[in-house]
């Protein structure tokens, strides 16, 4: 199927779910992104700052750009003027830098806290205790130009349905607890970003509000 048809199929599948589709456009040419946009897709995800800096100037300005990859503090300044949502915030240090750059641009930037839920050690994210500690810190309340709007997680890369389901369910339970326990001016747990091309159906069953899909829309990844 074409990119246009794939987008339409996803829109149909998600129609009554309340879940947002983020089309992962990393490594994809502007022409393919435009095809998805013309099919009604507005949310696009990139995982490299370099691509995220180049593409917005070549595409319609109502596109909502998501930074879904690991973000280094020294790169925040390049995306702060326009980024819609940063998915993978994994430290207080990074949050402080996002706040600083947001203030310079007279913006409030929405962020998701990445939680380490997978069995692979190389994946980034807060451990639960570390997360609670940060949410309880006095420093967090001083960051007035960021808004923590939810959590993000990546399941273990495996074919084991039960394991993926369990990891997503544990994150959803944590999300629900945090939503009850933390009511701060700059914290509002609304979004749970879980699920990619291979496991989004499991994520939807476990309560995802945002899925990040690349190959099922654009075809296999193009490596530079």
C-alpha cells in the first residue's frame, strides 16, 4: 500500500481509541512526509536533531514535530523554537536545559519522561525510584517553561507477547499512580507514549494514548 493508504488505515484503526498517531519520518524524504501530510497526518517524529532542524523549513508550518530519540543537552537550542513535544526526557539536567531554551524562545515546551521498562540495559530512561525523587524535588517546580505531560517507554525487543504486554501494563499502572499523586503547576499526566510498528497493537490494549509508527507507514528504514 502507499503512504497515503497506510495513513488512512491507521486513522480508521485509531478512530475511537483517543490515541494519537505519530508518523516516524526519520531518514524519510520530504516527498514521503508530504504524502502523509496530504492524507491528513500532522504529527511527525524524528530521532536526530540534524534532520529535525532541516525538515520544518521544507514542509507546511502546521506540522507538529516530535523529538522521539535520545536528546543531548547541547542540541536542545536547535529545536526549542518550534518543537511540539519531546518524548525522551531522561534526566533533570535535560529538563532544566529545555526550560532554559524554552524561556529564551518565550515558549512552554511539552515533555514526556522516558521510563526504563525494557530488559535491555542499553535503553535510556528513569528508574521508578529516581523518577519519584525528581517529581518530589523542589527544583522541578521552578521550571516554569516546561510542562511534563506524560510518560514514554520502549518495551524489550522480543516476540514474547506476554513480556511486552507486562512491561506496557506496568508503565500504565505507574502512569495512573503518578496522575493521582502529583498535582503540580507544570505537571499534568495526560499522554502515555508506548507502542511502535511491531508492538503498537499490544500498546493500544494496555492504554497507550500515543503510538510512534515508522515502517508500517513509510516502509523499511533507509539507512544513510
